[in-house]
């Protein structure tokens, strides 16, 4: 059985998207949900200390995309490749609000970190590397199935002024050392805000040595006549003059058809693509196994330092 999921994204009508200037629920058939659940692999986060940040499946929405969608008739939220990338991993959330300012090596303090609250036990980043680098020492040790690494990166499609996340790949199927998450401040004397629950890290499992299995090569498009024909149909449908005309009509408040071929999993000539076409990801949430749940008389310490009731209490 295929599940139907509802998402607050711009509507489409029939075989063409309609730029109607309003937001309507869209029903999308997802053929991958049950298959993904059947192949679930363990991804374990061992908690090694207090104030472990929250970990959640990355959401599909981004504030800047939603804001732009309101002024541009939904264009960012119609970009399926971006929406899929937004959901492609789990986010670790910042537990404490603070402002960071990079002063540089000529000062006694390379980076000044100013928290909103003066709690000495709150979970804040350090700047022991210098050069404008902030580092969160995560009290977590991840374990993936044999043969799987973790790509540790910043949240997808989440631009932040004057700050850039640094990425790393960790062999989490055997390593007994935990990793940290770092951001590089890019402008001196520019205060940079990190809010509570703001994503500071995104983890993405990757099968080890999978990239090395690919054999890249160039080919002339004429060597695949069917693909060439389909691509030419696509190019004609995306004629620059037609695109400029559509933008002008949208700006004038008119309703304009939106092609949406890729979103529907079909070519520009209407031929179907693949049966496994995805329009959403459905990642499992982190939870406690029954064998490791804290007992009802135990308490957990939340990211804000407040004791929380144990699971099931």
C-alpha cells in the first residue's frame, strides 16, 4: 500500500503547476515509505555527557525559502532537488543562544562568545583553534553499521551571514573517539548570532568507498539519441524568452502554468521516469530502545540544563 502525505507547499492542478499566489495542501503519493522502513539500519547516538543537543530529522522547510516563496509565487518551494537536500540527514540543534565575534590574532581573544544567559554550565562552543573557528565538543559518540561512515556537515541550504560550517567524514562504524562540529567565521568584527534550536550540524550516513566505485567519463549527447531527443524537448520548453514572459506575467499578478515535469517524475515529453521517484524523505527519529530506556525514577538533563522526566514517566 502506498501512503499519502500532505505538505504545505504550493498547489498544482492536473498536469501543470499553477502559480496562483496562494498556498494549498498538496497530496503526494510516496512509494518509498514502506520500502525504506523495511530496510531500516541502526544509527546509534551514545550520550557521553550532559547537555547533549537535540537530534531531529532535517525539516523540509527553510525560512528564507518560505519568505521568498511568498514574494515569488512559490518558486523556491517548487524546487524538488533543494527540498530533497533539505531533508537528507539529521540535524543537531544549538541548545544555547549566543553571539560570536571574531577579533583576530592581534587581540587577546580570537573569538568573543557572548551567551544570552550567564549560566556557567551551559553548552557553548569554544575557539581553541583560533582563526575565527567555533567548535562544539559534542557529548555524543555515533555508531553506524559496518561499512558506513558519517558525513558531518552544516545544515543543507541554510546560508548564514559571516559564518560557514566545516565538513568532515568520520568512520563511525569503529571509531571510539567522538567528533566535534566547527564553524568558521568569515568576517572580523561582525557579530554572528546562533539562536536556540538553530541547526548547527547535519549528519548523513554514507557507505564507505562507494564514491570510488564510480567510473566518471565524458560522452557526446549524440551517442544516446533517445536522451538527446528528450533533452531537446526540455530545452525548448525552457526557452529563455518564454521564461522571461512568464516572470513578467507573474509580476503582473497573472496565473501562469508551472511545468513540474521533474517533480512528477516524468520527462518533458510526458514519458514516465522511474517507479522509485521520490518527492519526500521519511527519516526515522532518534528514540530510546526498550532495553536502554531510563527507569521512571531516573531523570535526564536537557540541553538547557533542566532535568526532564525519563522516557515513559
